[in-house]
C-alpha cells in the first residue's frame, strides 16, 4: 500500500512539472495555432538562466524563476515579431510554424551548445538532495518543491485566464478568433503577448527542471515528443485537458517505471497517444473535429 | 438627413480571389432599419465584412460620421461604434452566457458600467438570465441568436449590422428576432440588416437597398422596394433562368 502511495506522490509531483512544461505549449497552440517545436529548448534556456544565477551568484532556482520567466518572455516577444507575425496571413500558417519552430529549436540548441557545451549540468540547491519522510513515505524535497511551485503557477495562470480582462481576451481568441476581433480584441496583440506568456511559462518550468533533472542543450529532443503527446491527449489547445493528461500520464509512467522498469515508462506517453488517437482523436477535453 | 455611414465605390473580395464587391456605393441614414437584399452572391455579407474591417477594401472608401474607417482593424471599427453580428453569430461556445455578454463589453474599460449593462441585458431577456451560467454552445439556435443580438446592447454602438439573423430559425423565432431588432432601433441604434428572405426583411425595415453582382442596383423606402417589379425580375427571373 505504501509503495503505491509512494509512486503516486512522485508521479503527481513530476506530473505537475510536466503540466507546467506543456501549459505554455498548449496556450500558444490554442491562441495562434503555432505548433511550437522550440518549446523544450526554451525550457532549457530557462534552466540555463537559473543554473548560471545559482552557480555565479548563489541565487536559489525557485527564487530565480521570475527572472527566467522574464528573460523568456522578452525572447518570446522578439521571436514573435521577427518570425511569426509576418507569416500570420499565410494560409498554411500552422504547417509553416512546424518548420519555423523546428529551425528555431535547432538554432537555439546549437547556440546553447556553443555557449555552454553539451555537458550534463544540474543546479544543486541545498534541498536538491534532501528528502522528507512522512511515516514510511519518502518524498525528495526537490521533486516536492518543484511540484508545488508548478501547481502554484498553473493555478495562477488559470485564475488569470478566468478573471482578468486579458484572460478573457486570450480565451475568446482561442475559441473564436474572428468573433474576438468583432468584440474589440486586437488579436495580433493578444497573440504577441500570449507567445511571450507561453515562453515565460517555459522559462519558469526551466528553473524547476534545472534542479530535478540533469540537463544539457540537446536534451530538448527527448521532450518534444512527450510534450506534444500531452497537448494532443489534452485536446489541442485545451489547458485543462493538457494538465489532466500530464498528471495522469506521469502517474501511470511512474507505476510502469516502478513495476516494469524505467525503460518502459517513457513509452507510456506514446502508447497513450496511440490509443487516444484510435479511440478519441479529439483528445480528452477536445471538441469533435468538425472542420474537414 | 445627414449620412451616418457612407460606402463609396468599394471593391473587395476574398484573398487573391475575384472581386465580390464591384464598386458598390450606398449610404446609411441614422435611426433607420435599412435592409439589404439581393440574390445569392450579390455581395451582401461581403459588404458587411468589408465595413466591419474583416475584409480589406481594395479600392474606394468607407466613411463613418465623415471619418474614413476602411483600413482600420475590426477592433478599431467596433470602438468607433459599428457592431457586426455575423451569420455565425460570433459567440464563444465554451464561455457561459454571462461571460459572452461580458466579452461583448470588452471595449468598456469601466468594470461597474460593464456589470450594470450585463445585468440590464439579463433583466430584459429572462431566458438568458435562466441560462446565464450555461455554455453558449449548448443553447438552441434561436437562443444563440438572441444572445448575439442582445450582446450588442452592452456596447451601445451607433450602428448594428445583422447578417441574416433569421438563418436556420423556426418562423415564430424569426418573429422574435425582428422584435429584438426593433428594440435595438428604439434604443437609438441604426440597423443595417441583410436578409435572404427579402419580403420578411423589407416588411420590418424603413429603407431597402437592392444589390446585384456587387453593386447597388436601386434603393428606396422599404414599402416601395417591396412592390417594385424589378425585385420580381431579379429573384424570379434569375431562378426561372436557372431552372430552364
């Protein structure tokens, strides 16, 4: 019994971080139909921000989350203006963004590799190697803190989307872009800022990643498929769906990893994706696909 | 009477496709219900999209209160005071009725005013009040149309453009739509109405404008347009020719 609880808690904590990693991706897809293959490398960029702030100045990675988020927010605004805004009118926009973001992923991968080399790194705050024991339950503090921080940010994001004026604008643009325009929303501006917010979420996730995983620039390739599977499972652009998918899959992966070996745990995401596409292609929270 | 909206020699079309509006001109006078009729492909909806800023104007100009508005974005045109209710109704299916109404007042910066007007609309439309917390996408077509039209009350624009509000609705519901339309007019809004059902549209309007092939064919007081022999020719002649 305690084993099951143990795996469940670890799965949920990691699931929270995955949910945060995928939240920006799904937000960006929802508003702009951009399939951002560069999302994982942006997470790693955030990880490097926190890594260096810790290594050079001893700043705790959880405290440097806002810095990483801000840096990535600015990168997001610049990239959107430089790369995406001019293509927005294209009929093949979504398809083009796949190529564009793939190119961005490779460029940032190369850039980070050239700057910091592809050695494995990890931020090592004091709690990085500690653990909390609740009876027989063993919880590594790093995972616990990362999970809690993720849930706090996701909760904040949801409140922001539900109750603020800009949150209304983002949701409206996601559901019906033309209608949002007719309500007076400047959808181009909303797209710009949402891209910034999406990358800021990636940056914040990166700060957490920097102390729960060892990382190096090329590691983002591993994550692309996992994060994409979460977005598809959640229903393409549905934030709640993506979060539920992240938590569910991480818990399942944790059980698979524990009882079948860790080589199988990553497979969980793709197997779930495969099954979902067969039985419910619109995803957990998606609408029936109506357009031809 | 001074013109509120003036469309002059406007040419517009979709993407790189052929022009749908071929130098159309018309004027909209304040305080009226003006119905635009014409056969399929005459450019009725296209005209509304061009005015709303959803479609770029290739040449010609559109003036609102004397000021040029062609080339502005849809959100800027709404802020000037022109509200467009398209055929698809422009609702947010996964937002509640109340959230949809609040979204209608997106341009109002004053939260208290927005809340007051939202309440006023819910007061006026008990069905919407009943369904205030239901997702808009789950309502019937008639209720959705009611929501889309009632929502314009929140911004109190000078012009409301309705693109086939009766589309796909049962006859008794259609009557209700026209009543709501008149209510909007009585609140001081000028109505520009596109109707496929020319007779019903003209019966509920003050002024009729007849389009064909992207131009204004003729116009006049609605009762006169209704009995104009050219109407018969335009609709019946065309369909008779198609049938032959």
